[in-house]
């Protein structure tokens, strides 16, 4: 059997039904059966047992069980380090791929590698909603100015470019729900940035690719169905904390200091206003989450290095504040501390949504 050309990496957390359905279809592909592709499922310490389908085994499919959940980037890095394939294909568990999907990916990869200028470092493929409509998957470069306009942009387009502006070819960044990544980029960077627990890690990866002199491209000639994108579902209050942390972290790492400073003030102001609205509406958990977001923004402005799994402690603090299980003064002091140690088990993220 030949060495694999492509490793499909699926990062899972408590999404076994989706994973089993996706992997069962991929395992039937000739490209997996003849060894040109392999499938790596990285489980981020999901609750409950591994499905029996994995115990029985699929040829060309491997399961990697992490001892804890370090987030999406950590899961991708675990898959990358476990394969010898030069290319990775990142797939969310909640995607539906057609029977010829892998053959189309390999054919596209063959053409990319024969370009005179060399292949791009990252290629984002097309996404469709369950009803067949096109799903946004290409984003504009984040900036303080764009963030100031976001309250006036429909939620479905706040992070992504509208479809009419999206054309095949070079783009600032693509979503990690279905993306082809050159292993040489990961080698140069030391892997995806695990300081991002969930969300914005693919934005950071694409920014780093451009900084390395490589290209990021959008290619809708290959498509999958993405069932549950973040922009189309309700956001749990604890997830508010994680998404705002990731955005602030991106600004701190990849944009000028004045933009990061401005973003911390903007997020803190947003948190104050939204917590007031939540209070008026009687939504105590949402109010607690926004109060935690405000503290998080102020802590990051002070220079607190809140990274990776540490943000889970902040997100869990929002729930504890709402539950009132700990004296308010002590909890507020605890929430201001730099979180350390094992993250609370009640909130563990999985793949990119």
C-alpha cells in the first residue's frame, strides 16, 4: 500500500453520531481503501464511550484519543503529528460529503501542485446549507473599523464576506470546516496556534500563511454540506466568552497594538451594554456571561496571558456567577485571577463551527 497523499483530520467533541456517519461514508471511498487517503479522527476527551463502530475498525481510519480537550487547534495538531501525509484536509464532524468527494479533492490537489508558482498553503472549499443554498465560508481581514460596523451587519455576514463578493482565488482567510492545508505550512509554524481554544484559529492560520509569503485561496469547485454553522444557531452564554476571547487574542497577536487596545475597550463596552439588556429581559445567565466578557477584556488589556484552555475557567465562571453557588465577592476575585490548571469539565469545546 502506498503512503497516503492526504490525511483527513476530523476533530470531535461529543459529536459521535455525526462523526460515525461522516467516517462511514469516507471509509467506503476507493481513495481510502487503496491508501491514497487516510482518515484521522481526533477525539478531544468526549463524554461517554467511543462508539462500537470504531472498536470494530474501518480500514484506513484511525482514532486518536486525547487525554484532555485543548481545543480545535490542538486536535488538528495531534492529527498532523500522527500522519506522514504531506497534505491535511480539515473536516468538521457536521459536514456531509458526496461519494466522489475525495476523488475531487485529490484531482484538485494534483492540479495545484503542478502550478509553476507552487500550490497555495490553504484552500477553502465550498460549503452549502442543508437546503442547497450557498453558505458563507470566506472572511475579510479583521480590523477595528470592521468591528465597529458589525452591530449593523446581519449576523450571518459579520465574520464572512457576502456571496456576491466572493470569487475563486486568493482571499484573506477561509473557514476550517472544509479546508486543505499544506503540511509544510504547519511545519514552518510549529502547528496551528493552540492559544486559540475555539474560533479564529483558522483566521490566524491563514494570516500566518500570508505572512510566510504563501497564498490562501477559495475554491468552490469542490463542495460539502455543512449542517450547523455557528452563524445560523443560537450561541450559548458560555460560548460568548470563548468567542470574544478568541477575537481579542487574534487582535493581540496579529494586529497593531492600538487596534488591540481599541478592541478591548470596544468589547468591554459591548459587554456592559449587553449585560444591561440581559438584565432588563431577565436573562441572568446571559447577563453573567457578558459581565465575564467585560472582565476578560479588561484582564487582557492589562496584559494577562489568557490562552487556550484557560479561557474555559472564565466561561465556567459565568455559570457559577449565575448559579450563585459561590459568594459573589470571592467569585469576582477568582474570575479576575489568571486561570490555571485543569479546565472545568462542564464546558469543553470541540471542532470549529
